[in-house]
């Protein structure tokens, strides 16, 4: 008889650490594998199986990174173009400012006025002055009247009453009251009187005593001084002066008009500054001329014009240096300027160069090269000052027309730059386009941020639920393992 024994195997489970989610290489997340707690440890404790926060962060970052990089690259490119365009706009505006001294015929209406007798007269010419040579003679200068009274007590009372002071057809009253009636008091009262049109009073001390000095502040024969007593008394009679009453004062300077002539035409003036002795020319008389008079020469101000043209050349070279840098390419370092190959930059450069090389008018001086402005190998300009001076001296109007005529170089450039920088111009339009692109990239960034926040919330919810499920399953598995382990073993015996 054979006895058999029945055996029940003991249930065992080996704890392992395995990826929860795998791709073809061990993980289906772009960032690798996710570590999961072992069934023996995590399940027994009923703990978390998945690190949800880390997993979601990696998944969101993997989704966001390519789009974020694309937006960042595009933003960097647009920002560089905006900065470069700003540099171009600034350079063009600076260059345009140099054109204001050349772009209109009025800019060339600069004249010089030269006197052959600088000690006798000087002159200043305005834009309306006509070139020419004029003989100027100065016979006498305009002068202001000055009166010195007879000796008067310096400290005692001079008298009380009212003085009427007349000057150049105007008059004002001076009240002299007891207690304020010394000579100094009277001088102060004249100077501070309401309506005083220009009589200055002071006290002069001398060996003969104190004297009242009256001086006209204005030159000219009409600006004479008279003083009368109007209160009917005579206590102030020693200070009166006028027609038929000249004994109380000595006239030390006479009120006179200036007497002069221009080109033989005699003239007088109450002032030594004559605004339009010659149309557009102001004369300042300083002393009588000597001999047969002096020569006034009015001529085109070639020096100022030459200086303005030199400034134009310098300003263009600064602009050319800036535009060349913006569109350059350094082959040795493979470094390109921010606007290299940009049609807005190349178009602007071509437009300006076309104007610079254009011909204006039919004169000998009808191009920049003809007046001494030539182009160097690097695109900058050079100025031959001797050639320019010859052109200005030979045909000033032709040089003016070259820059400021209807199709003048400066006037064309000014109009061209104004149009380009306007909102509808090439540069203005490009600036608006870049602004639109900046706004769109900002919108894309905000949209991406919103989308990633929503994705983060969604994934967190999904993986948290999965995590709870796995944790529950591991807990159940652990419990089953423990139950199986505690079951009694059943053995059977088998006898032969």
C-alpha cells in the first residue's frame, strides 16, 4: 500500500522596481523613466507609487520646450531688428538735420558786409542784402544832450515846489517837498519820477561846489531837455532851463543827429545804428570817416556755405558708416550685421546714393564731383576745399541750385528721408511690422503659458487618480501575500 502526501506550495512575491510608463527605450515620456515604489515596501505601507509632481513637470516641460524655444528665437530676431532699425532711424534723422543749411535757396542767402574803415563804421548783412560795393562817409555821430547846472548848496535846502521836466516831446512832474529838498533829493526824485522817458540826474562835486547833471539817455536832435517851475514860485529857479533861459546850465554835450551818406546819398539819423541804410544791411557808426570815406562791401558768404557743405559731407560719412555696419558681413568671423540682406536697408542706401550721384542743372557745377566732393572706395565722401571755393567764387548760384534747387541734392534727400521715416514710408512701415510681430509673439507666449497651466492641471488630476489606484492595488497585493503566507501547509504521506 502506497501512501501519498499532498503538498501546497508557499505563495511568494519578489519585490521589484519597474518603470510605470515606458517608451521604446524604456520610457514613453520624453524625459526618461518614472521610478515606482516596490510592491513590498510601498504596497505594505499603502504609500505613493508615482511621483506625480515630478512626472507632470517633466511631461509639461517636454511639451512646452520646443514651442518655447521657437518663440524665444523669433523674439530674439525681432528684437535685434527693432534695435537695428532704431539705429538706422536715428542716423537718418541726424543726417537730415545737416540738410537744413543747404536744402532751400534761403539757406544760401547768407551775405557778409565788410567795412574798409572799421574804426568809423561796421556793418551786418541780412539775407535780403544784395551784393555790391558802396562808398560810406560819416560826417558826425548822433549824440545825447548833457546839461550841468551852476553851483548849488550840497547839503542845504534848494527850494520847494514842482519842476516840469520835458524830454523829446514828453514831460513829467517832479515834486520837491520840505525835508526832501537837497540837491541829492531832487536828483533822486527826477530819476524815480513816474513817466520819466529817459532823463538821468546825478550830483557832481567840484571845486566850485555841487552841480546837478542832467543827461539824455537817447541820442538825436529831437531829444533835448528843458526844465521849468510850474507852481508859480521861483525857489527852484536855479534848476530851470529852456529856450530863452539857458543861464542856469552849461550844455556840455549837444543833442545831434548822425550825419552820413551812402553811395553819395546824404542821410541823418537820431541813432548811430541805422537798420536799412542799404537794403538788408545795418550800419553802426563809430566815428567820422577819414579822407573820401570808407567802402562797404556786401558779398555772398562763401565761407559759411563752404562750412555747411563740409558739415554735410561729414554727416553723410557718419550715416554711411552706420548703414555699412548694419548690413555688413565679416567672412573671417562669419558675423553678420543685424540688417544684413534686409531690403529696407539696401533700398534706403540705394535711394540716397542715386541722389548723390545725380546731375542738377546744366551748369559746369552740376554734380557733387564737379564742386570737389568725390566717393572713396569704402563708400564715404571726400571734399576738396580748393575746388569747392573755386566753384563758389565762380558760380555761386549754380552751387546753390545744385543743393537747394527743385531737384537739388539736399532738397531731394530731405524729402526722401522724410517720406521713408513717415508711417507710410518703407522704414516707418517696417517699424510697424516689427511692432506687430512683437505683439504677436507676446500673445503666443501668453497663450502657451495658459495652455501649459491647463495641461499641468489635467495631468496632475489623471496621474493622481492612477497613483491612488496603483497604491490601492499594491496594498491589496501585500495583504494577499501575507494571507497566503499564513495558511497552514497540508502534507500527505505515501507508504509503499
